[in-house]
């Protein structure tokens, strides 16, 4: 099972001129893990994988986000921002509580 954040990292890394090694280096995963994630995203219909037809290297692929992939990327980004905002607000509350304890003890 691939978590939302991992999917988001790969979806954000996909550009027309990218490769699995480039994605792996960018997000800090092995090429094998990126390959697994890309296959899963393709099976879900979130990305399209095509061979470069004019390339001398027939093993080279291009990855394109589908309409569903774009929607999923937006949805995952919103969830990520909401989660980070909630974490920030929790940290703010903790700091305020600590500050109150500190000032009331001093």
C-alpha cells in the first residue's frame, strides 16, 4: 500500500522530461521503489506511461499525469496542507501552554 504523501511526492515529480532515477534522487527513494509506485499510479489511471517513439533509447519512457492524476494531485496537496496546518496549530497551542506555565511559575 502506498501512502498519500508518497503518491503526492511522485505525482509532483512527474514532468515530461523526467526519469525514474531522477524522481528517485529528487524524493530520496530507490529506483525500484519509484518503479513500484509508478506502476501502481499507472494501474490506478493517475499517470500514463509512454515510450519515446523517436528515441534511440527504446527503454526511455515519458510520464504524463492523466486528468484523474491531476485531480488526485490537487486533492492530495489539499490534504497535505490541511494536515500540516493542523500540526502547526497544535504546536502553537503547546507553545502557548508552555509559555503560560513558564510565566506563571516565574
